């Protein structure tokens, strides 16, 4: 059965829908194309305005980080079975956890200009798309990983119809690789929405009518409230 591009994970695992990752690249470029440097770097670091801590530029940088670091960590054996991943960034400096040199964004000394960031995002998107298109969904569902939970992750996995399970006893979440790949789609989509919200805060109009799926069905990430969302700290 051919794979069909979609914006939302199908509850029926026999339906071979996969995320339309390239739309994320298209939408990001559209929302940022006309922004000035000042508009790109507009932020607000007030403790009660967490959604504004990252400017539009840093939202894109984080999206690049997600799109590059996640497939390298979780999908390396699928993408590069007989070789090391390409050194598109310095991998030891860009990793999960407190040992990382940069906080979930790319090295800003090297990757600051928006065209540079969009090129990195395109590479990461191509890796995510390859994993989904070149592998059978049944195989991706057999690849499990268990991670320490936070209030944030426990909250947002509610947007997945299957493939993620919170373990109350040890406060962890177990994901199939298929579900994780959908979460990356939802994660990047939510940051495009944050760019739209930052633009609106500056009196600028959004360009794209985004699908209200994944995290965007939750009030904190669509913008129904400007309150801070659930914490990223471990439970």
C-alpha cells in the first residue's frame, strides 16, 4: 500500500500515513521570508512569558536542532547503516541533556543568518522524510525507546492516538519510533505557530493557515492562553 502524506497520525495503524515534513519547511520559509532582522530577533524574557523567550530566529534554530539531532540519535542505524552521520554540525556540542554546549539551538556563531538556518532545516527534514518513506511502519512500531518523563512530555503525548505510553511507576514514557517521528512533526509545527504568535505580537499578520493538529489542539501551544505551559523538568 502506498504511503500517504498527512498532517495528523491516524489512529488506525493499518493506514500508512506519514507526516508531510516538507510542508514544515515551506511554512517556515513563508512565515519568515519578509521579516526584518529586528522582527526576527524580537523576544521577551519575562519569566511569565515562556512562549516569547525564543525569537522567530531562535524558533527556527530550535527547529533545525530538532530536525538534525533527533534523527541522528534515534535513526542513525537506518539512515547511515555502514557509516558515520555527516558532520553537518558539531555533534558533541549539539546533543540532548545538560552536557550540550547549546540549549536546543544551533551554534549561533556559525548558524545565525536565516538562509543558513533554512538550509540546515531542509537537511534535517530530508532525513526525517527518508526514515518514514524508506521503512515499513510495522518495523518502526517495533523500535521502542523509554525516556524520563516531564510534565510537558506527559501532557503532549495526549495528542498521539497510539505509540506512546506513560509509565506511572517510574515516571517514564515509552515511544515507538513511528510515534516519535510524529512527535517531531508536531513539535516543529508548534514552533511555526510560535513564530506566527510572535509576529502577531508585533502587529504582523500570519501568512499560512496552519492545520490545528498535534500540539496545536492544546491551548498553550495554539495561543488560546499566554500562560506558561507544563514544565520541562523531570517528574
